């Protein structure tokens, strides 16, 4: 991996390069996605069937688009029972973590009779997109579905691209069953997002779409936002390791590669105050890469977005970490908990040498659907609140409105909204 001195210029260049991975930078693909969405809106199921044949080389129909109970039963037979047990334990951890996020509706009554409150209700229908492509990710099924289930969403559907023979990865189906998905549809890409956003004869319209995908899926979610809620417009995977001279170079190298193997646009960055560590990590990366099954993807990822930065001080390193606002941040310093208090922007923070990033991906419980492309500055991990809606409650007595009505009328009139003022004033005509 390239080793670069961290300064204002190199930091600026990095941020600019990372930003180019944003879905906002793909105008040609955006036009393609727009055409697909409009086609799905017009032709419904038939558009889904045509695109599935075109992109996935799979012929589906209204009779075969939905995964059957028999297919799920067969999936359980094909998946290693030990893996099923691991998924169930992971689901338990995810459930426990997200249950702690639940909030209750509340009503507050004042002595003057005023009633104010907040009613919190789950969404009615949630949709999750599960990618196929380079790898199947049962873990993403658990992470997307369980928070919705904990929130109390009534109906959860899933879309995922089928293989040429019409099958869906067995692990994906088992994970969906464990998590509590109600319906699974064999359709992927932008067309699947459009189907969930607007509904077709077979695929129901949902209130929210979550889940990762390729650039076409990301752009489709962006285009459908407003017609339906989304979790985020996800970019490629990211890891940033903040380390001092005490870090184990083998651990750091292994953790960087854990994200580089996702795809060619994934970023893997080390920021350290130790030049010696930087060199050792670079050496270990080379040794590990030769042995890993996705070596080609790893090397392309590192060539494009792999960096080791050497900072003069830990303060400079932390400033860079906050500006990059990475999806995953590992802190491997002498006192990681103290260092963490200075971090403002990160999707998920992993503290200490025994808290490697895959722990969060698969098992610990916190959600691995995280903000990318610097959006950790203002976005949060997927959580229970994403599947809830809040309604304000207001009730005033005549006496209390009488006390404040002139304030309201003045406010409305100053904004030029005389009908607003009249709506309050009319209640006290000839009564004062």
C-alpha cells in the first residue's frame, strides 16, 4: 500500500477522490435508472419480467416471482445446520441491541388543561433489498429486517435477484425466515426498487426501502425518495483504522483487507502517527493479499482507494478521521476509549484490537447498515426509529387559547397569512 505524509494537500486530495464514488457522480447510470423506473410504473409486472430476463437471464412470471414455502423449506435442508445456529445467535444479538432503542408514545397534561404529546407508530409495510452479484449476504438480511420487526412493522417484504435457474441463495432464504420476512420476490436491480416504491400486480407498494446494492440500486433509491422513504443512498464500503505505534500491524492489515475485498471501489485507509507501523502494515497487506480468495478485487480496491497516511501528531490524525467520516472506524491506540471521545464522525466505532470490523458485520448486535461517503457527518446507522413515524398531539381548552390567541394572530399576520390569523380569531368573535 502507498504510504503518504498526512498534510492539508494530501487530505484534500483524498476527500476529493472519495467523493467521486458518490452516486451523485454517475449521470449516465442515473438516466438509465430513470427509464427503468418509468417503465415499471407503466408496465408493472411485465417490466419486471422483461428486465429479469435481460439482466439476470432468468425467466419469471406471476406464478414464479414469489418465493414459496417449499423453497424456504428446501433452503433449510441445504444450509449447514451449524451456520443456521450461528445466524440464529446473531439474530438474537441484533434483536437485543435494537430492543433497547424502542421509544414509547407520551402524553403530557398541564395544569391549565393543555394536552401535548407524541404518538409513535410503526410503518405498515417495509421493503428490503438484498443484493446478489459478487456475493450473497445473509447478514444484511438480518440487519435490515430485525429492526423493522422490533419496531412492529406489520408486513415486511424482500426483493432479491434470482440466479439463471430461478433460485435464490439458500443462506439468504434461511436468514429471511429467521428474521421474519413475510414475502420474498425474485427481482433485483433498479426495477425491484421501483416495484417496491410504486407497486405492481405482484409486488406490493411499501412505505420504506432499505438495504444495500450496486450503483443502479442506489440511484433508484435516490430517484424514488419522496414517493417512499429510504434508509440512505449507500456508497462503496469503507474502513478507516486510526492507530499509534502500539498497534499490531498484522491485525491492522487484516482489518483493512476485510473491507477491500467487498468490491473494487471499496476504500481501506490507515492513519497513524508511526512510520514504522505504516511500513509493517504495508508489508503485511502484501503477504495477506496473496493468500486470500478475492485477491484480484482486493488489489484493485487498494490501487484505487487504499492509503496509509502518516500524521505528525495524533491531533492531526483525529482531525482527518473526523473529516473523512468513515463508515467503519477502528481505533487501535494505547487508550482507545479516550481517543473515542474526540471522534465526532463515524458510522460505527470499533475499540481495541479484539473488536475487528467483522464483529460488527455479523454478530455483535449493532447494525451494519451504515452511512458512507462522508455522510456519517449527519446520518446514523439503520435503527428502530427508521421504521417508526411520529405524530404530534395538541389539545387546548378555550380558556388557554383565549390567553394566547392574540400572540398567534400577531405571528400569523406578520407572516402575511391572514387566514391563519382568522382561523384563531373567529373563535372569539362577539365573545370577548
